[in-house]
C-alpha cells in the first residue's frame, strides 16, 4: 500500500501522519509531499526519517492512495493528475466538496456510497463533520426541517499563522496578523471570506454540505460562524426543528449509541463538552441537550470536536481505511 500525504508539512498534514501512525494504517511505502519550497525537508514517521518530495515526483510514483491537505488551488491542479495514474485521492480542501460528480463523505454516515470509480473523494468542512455526526441518527428518526447553527471556532482552523497570532498576543508580542483584528480577548464573526449574500464561505459550507452528505434537500441550514481565541477545537450551538416530536431520553440514548459520538450531558455535575476536553480526541462530543421551549419539535444541542482530528485528518484517514477494507483501491 503506497500512500502519499500531500501537504505533509502543514498543520493538518502533521496530524494526518500522527493519526496514520496511531491507527496503524497499512502503509508499505510512504511518500511525504509538499510544495517546492518544502522539498528536501526531513520528517519522521514511525521513527523513520523521510525526505519531502514534490508533487510531480509523487504522481510519477503512482501511489494507491493520496491524502491531500494542501489547499484548494493545489487540489484543483493536482488531484486530477493523481487520479489519471490510478491513484484514489481523498481531499481535505473545499475544492471538490460541492462538485456534483464527487462524493462528500463522513464514513459513519455515507461511506457505503463509495465505489472503485471514485478517484477523487471530498472530505467535508470541519464544522460540518461534527454537526452531521450528531444530526445523522436524529434526522433518520425525526426528520429535520430546519437547523440554525452558531459556531465558536478555534484559530487552528485558520492555520499556523493564526495560532502564532494568538500566542503572540498572549505573550504581548507584536507580530504578523492572520486576522484583520486582534483575536485574543475578542471574537470575530468572520470565518473565511464574505460573499455577496452577506454570509461567509464557512457559513455557506455549513448550509450546503449537510444536504449533500444526507442526499436530502428537504431541510435547510442557517449558519453564523465565529472565530474565538481557543487554540484547538470547534464548538457549535445547534437548534434543530424536526417534522416529528421526540423524547429527550430517546435522543440521549440514540446519540449515546452512535459510533464516534460521546454524550457529555449532566448539568448536576457541570458536565458538558468543551474544546479543552476534545483536544487530541477523534470523537464528537454532544451535551446541553434540551428542548426548545419556544416552538414544537425543536431541540437544542452543544457539539464540540477537535477540528484537526475528526474535523480533518481522522475523517480523511477513516475514508482511506474504508477504501482499503472494502477493496476499493
């Protein structure tokens, strides 16, 4: 199993290598790939040192799987080149997510749609993944009509530059800014770029991606995405209106029984999900589960996950695992 990790020197790339090692993914030959300026760098995987190679060399090596986290422009240019030589690409950028010819996959929900013909597979947005993980069992039973989500997103979702900005501000150092304003002691209602409709790209990802993952356009999602000064882990306040009524005990039981979801919901002991607890974990944590008392059939939840793990690296590698286990590569 020859595997290429494209974007290996980036923040998500580093986590991908960590997750591949932790999950003991069946790699027989590993190609660590990055942009020209990183070629020649040394990285360690399972106590072995590897030299970073360029994209053209990686395509020439014809890996069975290429795991991409190198930005949308790189994916648009290079994912088809890998696909042409028979490589299956699992891409973590937004480049292919809404392409009608490409699958958008959260393995616990819709991996069964994958076939050998799927040579470019899209990994959803980090905020989408944690939300749909909690919504999937509830949608199946009660049928969603409308979802209103407000996100509280970590600076790690922006990248290394943003993490450095927060660290500099905490230390009182003037440095390079990833955001137009300070992020320490602040909250920016501004994730990704603004679009003509007044929403950001991040908010529109949250609106559109769940419909594609569930293959269902009968429900709608309205989102507000906010960047907050946490170093890792995204949180979401989610309000869901269903077609059918629910019992709170059944909701908790259903979420508890959902693979990859952990219920943390006991107000007597101040037990609820927080980014500090989700750090370095692959599960999606759900709490503050309560009925919306202002209208029927409506539920409130608080959902937290490590955006670099289940929100990016782990979900990508779970897709790759599914491909291997089901002889699709």
